[in-house]
C-alpha cells in the first residue's frame, strides 16, 4: 500500500497515512493542531531482489575478484579441501 505524507500549514507537523489508492483521504487534519494539512511529495522506497542487485554490479567487479583470487593464496577455494583427511572406517 502506498504511504501518503502530509504537512500542516501552520505548525509544520508531518502526518503519515498508509492506505489504498482508492481510500486516499481528500482532506487531512493535522494530528497536533487539528488544522488542514497538505500532501507533500516524498521519496519512494524500492525493494530489490538479490538477482537485480547482482545485475547492477559494475562489470569490472568480476575481473577485480578474479585478480584478487589469483594474487592471494589464502583466497584459493580448494585450499581447505587439500588440508582435509579422509574419514577412517576403523574404530
């Protein structure tokens, strides 16, 4: 549901209404002083999925990660696998 913000003309208090577009009030009274408040334009919020965040990454990012992986031996993904010992079936 959209969030509507209103500012009082006399005391400058901010009022927030969360309602359906069809239920948007025509007039809003200030919660503090009771006088008329006017609608203001506020910034919207956008929720991005992880896939869209990854798609927005700089194309150079993959190259930077690859370069960092090559230059750091601790970043080698298989280093822990090389240290592992097989489980013994003898008890």
